[in-house]
C-alpha cells in the first residue's frame, strides 16, 4: 500500500533553515508528481510546492517563492523541501501528498515551528 513518511521538522529561529524529507513506498515513485502542503494553526491546508515526476518542473505558492525549494531523488524514492529564510508565518504541519490512481494519499505530517 502507498505510504508517505515525512521527517525533518522542528523548532527554528526566524531566518533559519530546515530540510524536510518524505520517503515514499507502495507505488512507482518515479512516475508520479509529488506535492508538499502545510496547515497552520487555525488555517486551512494549503499547497506549498509541486514537482513533476522527473523533477524537471516545479511550482510554488507565492508566499514561499525564492525561499523554498522542492526536489526529489527518484533513486531513493524521496522528495525534499528545503526551507530557507523561515518566518513565523511558516509555522505549520507540513505534509507530502501523491495522487495515485485517482486517490490522494498523505503522510502523517511533520511540525515546523518558527519562533525566537
């Protein structure tokens, strides 16, 4: 079955960096686009970043452009989210997501807290 396991979250000061990882299994990883979402306290879940199956195309929500970078390693079945210049408003639970056979799959999420 499809499994997504996020890691790499934590507490970081404003201006700091974190790299999130999402290890995937149960499907042909290299054939599917992946997404990172986040859900802040009291907020709806929002799409943060997208990467296509080959890694050759990416897109970002405006609020993270120039600060976050999504990438993937198809040999390791892992997608990453490099987050730089973090702001308090980036505080959220971050989830990776795949649409597989018309169904959305989610990991358990990893908490990112940006605070001094």
